[in-house]
C-alpha cells in the first residue's frame, strides 16, 4: 500500500480537468501527452505547433493552446465540491497501478468514498441484469467469501449480478468499488440510490466520465475496461450469448487478467457466457479459493499479510513460534469460531469440508470458510486435496 499523499492543489486539479475536457483529444492521446510533457500545466503552456509536433490534429492543438476548456473545468470543480468527489489523475500515486498499465487508461478517475481502496487487490464480479435464482445465490456466496478473504469486489452497480455482488460484499463488512458509466453524481439505475449512498460511505464510487455526464448506452462498454483493468481478474457468473459480461471477460483477457466463470445449467440461456468461457480456458469456480489460488504470488502474499493484521486486530495471537493453541485464542466471534475449528480438525487425519460444516452447526458456511482461510494464512490449518483439512501443529 502506498502511503497517504497530499491532495491535488486547486490549480493542479483545474488543469487536469481542463485536459480531460478538450474536445477530440481522447483518452489515448491524453495519456501519451502526459507521458511526454509530464504535467497538464506543461501541456497547456505548449504552443500549437509544439502540440502538433506531438501528433495532435490542428483543431485539437488549437483547443489546448486557446485554453477554451477552463471555464467548463471550473464548473466541474464546483460540482465535485458540492458532491464531495475527488479527482485521481493518472499521475497520482493513488491511481490503481494495474489500471495504469492498460492500453487506454483513463486520464482521471472521479471518486467518492474511500479512495485508499484503489490500492487494494481487486476482483471484478460481473454478470447479467436478469439473473436466475441460482445466479444470484452464487454471486452472493462467492462475492461475500472473496470479500471476507480480503479482496475488494469491483462491479458496475447495474441491476442483477452487479447489485448482488456489491450488497454481499457490504453485508459482510467487506470492501467494494462501483464503476459508473455516467457521472459519479448520477445514480443509474435509480433503484440503486440507497446502495450507491452506502457504497459512497463504506466503499468507493468511481467514474472516468465528468460530473453529471448522462448514462449513454455507449458509455457502458467503455466503462467495462475499467472494471477489468483495475482488477486482478474477472469472475463471470451469468450472461447470455452477447452479454456485457462476455465483453468484460474479453477485455480482461486482452489486458492479461485472469478470467473466472461459474458453471451454469446448460438448459439456461443465462449460462451461455460462463460455460463458453470455461470451454475457452477460463478457470471454473466452485468456491472462493478457486479464485485466490490463481492470483499472482505477490497478491497472495499481500492477502496473507493483511489477513494477519486483521487477525491481530480481532485478538488472534499470530505468533507461530512455537504456535498458538485453541486455549490461547482470546474471546470474540471470529476467535471463538477459530477455536471450534481447531478443536475439530485433527493433526493425523483429514476432515472433509462437508463434515466440518456439519460439526460446526450454528455457523454459516461463509463464516466457516472465512475463518478457515484466516487459519490457513496463519499456518494453523492446511487444505489437502479433495477439500480435506488437517491441523498442522500438535497441542
């Protein structure tokens, strides 16, 4: 995680906004200009001929040289201040590192909420706006468990799977980011207003579109490259043959991200996208660990370190030498469940996950799986093939 950095000055923010608003410039050209001239201030100081020398068309170079977008940039600043949004430009250390590396990264992200979430390990969960009961249940389970494992759930706050993913992450106290296809101050669909307010308080709302930009249909495929680009991978739950979730999965593959899919009923048209992706090589997902094991080694190490910190905050003793015992774990809901698991799992004989769930009656499967993951990270429990668990230390 990067350390906190000072926010942009008003003048710096104004120049970034003015650059974003230049007509005809486009994301790719704007990024190239920033790479070459380093700052928006330097870009606006350049002459028309200098800008044309960097490959800009004459009309675009003239727009920059004339500074015609600064009045609109001032209006954007006012709207941001009223809504409580912040600008995170591509040169900002808070900008998502994975997103910066895609072919056409946004020049600016408009954000409201916990901006520090842009530096977390993210996994996108996407799917149809018209999910089946199975699709909704699978999303709620997987998104909740992945959030409990320390991943930030990214989605587009659309109806259906997106909404279920955000709500599941929040309900378990996890992190979530909603990426808009309109201005971050406009709620689309309107039925998700309360959800957006909750995400703005507990998670993060993000958009590359200026404040008050309408939700035009063409914005959403553009938005999808951010959903995939800022994430370590994309999990597709349900989608028809030509669905937006399939587009997001293709973008993820093009960006070098992992693609995951939940298998579906072959008689359901909503299973077309995930089942086809699996045939094409996407990782089949039945449980949250199917995603975690495919993450890069560096991301897995971060999850382990952050998991240890969470356990310390919850009162677990993380000293592995000579090793904690169930009796040494202090009180608390997570610690109490951890003690029950450690008392049930044996050193010399594996116990299957199904039997473990039966033995821990009164706790939900997601709670048990979350604590199991934390115990694995501590080196107290190890998973064997076939979903069997053993304790790795003796009392």
